[in-house]
C-alpha cells in the first residue's frame, strides 16, 4: 500500500519514473527492515512529504535499533544484509534515529527529477 500511495502521489506531480522507482525501492527496503527487525508486533509507521523539489520519507518501528551502516555488501552467498546499502545507493540522504527501547526511524530524502514532457505547475503534497 505504501508503494502505491507514494508512487501515485509522485506520478501526479510528474516526477520521472526512474526517480519514483529509486524512492519506492528505498521505501520498500526500509519497510522490510521494519517488519524484520521492528519488534514483536511487526508494526511500523510511514510518513512522507513531497515538496521543495524533494521527497522525504520516514519509516519508524518499535525494534531494538540499528547497530551501524555496513561498509560494504556482504558476500554473494549471504541471503540478507543488503537493504541499508541499497537504500543508500538510490537516495540522496539517509539517516537514522534510534531511541533505545522505543525503536528506529529511517529517514530517506531524494531530490526529485521531473518528467520534462509535463509542464503543469507542481504543488506540494503530503501523505
């Protein structure tokens, strides 16, 4: 559902498909991590804002927290451990807020590229 709402919001503002794909990939990875590491109920919250030429998304969970950003991809035979590096490779900024015992928030920010064929005025959106 998050991918659909965010993707539709970005498309309504004529954001380029490659930019949308990058942001949706990063958000999917953040949500997957929230489900996997977010605590016993696997609940998480996503907030997004689009404006001023960028998209900001926060994914917050109730897990124990994130130790650190890996320095390199794991070996090819490893099944997990690529999500943070994938997010970092497709967004302009990634940051983390960890509150011990209360969870982790992943903040993703990407400058938007526009579909140049669409010349409609762009407006702010929030979901």
